[in-house]
């Protein structure tokens, strides 16, 4: 294991570089997604991954989890998946003569929900409780989930048959949406070259003690009042767009704050600036906003609306850090 002593924000920036370096031994060309994963881990948020088949969504999540030294379970969502298939169930142990609980795959630090939109509504409801409350209910008994607990859900954007639309309430629980596109031609060649050699062993970068130190730094990040007002103004502006039938929820404002803090910390800062908010706005808001039918027919897109909001909401002139002009 790589031994990190995290005492200052600059150390967290070094952690990101080390994690990316190790993950790149297994997956090439997705540094941005590695940062997205780490941001959600720092904020204890969940992430929605969208990408066509074969772009290494599963491989990336497994590699990231291995490097972080945390437990990992994968669930393949299907139309016949039952809530008990993911939460667990009670069974009668004939040896002891008692009922015992068999915990499902949700009991892990990282849970990959592969093709999440294939599961029926009842199963989605069970997942919703886990994502929001950090717990599951099995036959009336509540069980706490591990800390951290992070859902990595994948979506295939090209399939429309045999899938269920994700409820807005569930989409709102995902702090981040990250899109995995095809890599560059140069990276494509590097992937082919990588697969022609024996797989390299990934070194562990994080452990729970290091992660706790990172959380401590995150909790003490300075956020100026003007930054909070800026976040509020962005959220409120999204609710006043004629092209949208649904704007951002108050939870979206919370997640904008959390993500901006994590973005600043990963850049080696102990304070948030407007650029940190701008850098995360699309990934926090885009999957929450719903276009009106008329706007969709006219070719308007959610990202273009968010760009317009960012261009019109006044950017605050903040101090660079606590006590500095």
C-alpha cells in the first residue's frame, strides 16, 4: 500500500494523482471520471454513469474500489429483480433451528448497480431507501449500511426496450452524473496495447484512516457567504426557465455546495471559489432538470440552458480564502 499522510489540502491533491495513476494501469483515458468517483466518495454521494456498452464502466468502478481498499459488490439489474435480491432476506437455519438474515449485495462500501433502469419500481424503491437513509429494511427489521456507502449506477443511453424510466425522486438522490464517451484515438491504441500484456497489480492508495483524514479536511473547508448566495441564485434561476417543466430542488443546491467543496479540496485548496461551483454545475444539475415537450421539439437542450444560467447569474467577487482579500 502507498502510505499517505493527509494533513493539508495539498495532500488530497496528491491522493487524486496517485489514485488516477493506479487506476490507469487497468483503465486508460478516464481521469475525469476517476476524479468524479473520488468527489462522490469525499462527499458520501452517489454517482450515475452514462455510456454505451464497452467503455469500461464496470472495469473502472472495480479498479477504483480496489485502489481505495474498500468493499465492492456488483448487481446486474434485470426486469425480474426483487427487492430481497438486493437487500437480503431471512432464512431458516436447520442446524440452529432459528431464522437468520442473509444480507444482500447492498451491504458493501461500493455497490455497482449495472443498468439500473432495468429494475422494476419495487426494487427501485428498496434502492431509494438505501441511497437516502443509509439503511435497508428486511421483513420489518432495519439494518445500517456501511460507511462509506456509495452507489455507482450505470445507464446505457442507446437501449429503450425493457427499461423503466428512473423516477425523478431517485434521480435527485444521485449527486453526480458522469458521461463516459469514447476515448481519443491515441488512448484507443494504448488500450489495445494494455490488453496485449499481463495485467498489472494495482496498489492500494487509500485506507479508512486516510479517508477519515480527508473527510476532516472536507468538513473544515471555508465557504464564503457570497458563494452560498451564488449557489442559491443558480438553483432559483433554474426554476424560472420557461423551457423547463422542473427546475433544481433544494437538494440540488446542497449537492452543488458539497461538490464545489470537494472540487476545491481535490485542487489543493481549503476554500471554495466561484470557478469550483461552475466546474461542477453541469454534473450536479443536468440530470435533475426536465425539458418541456415544446422545448425538446425545438432542439433546446438542458446543458444549453445551464450554460445560459451560468452566463447570466452574477459571479461574486470573493476573498481567495478566509481572512484574505
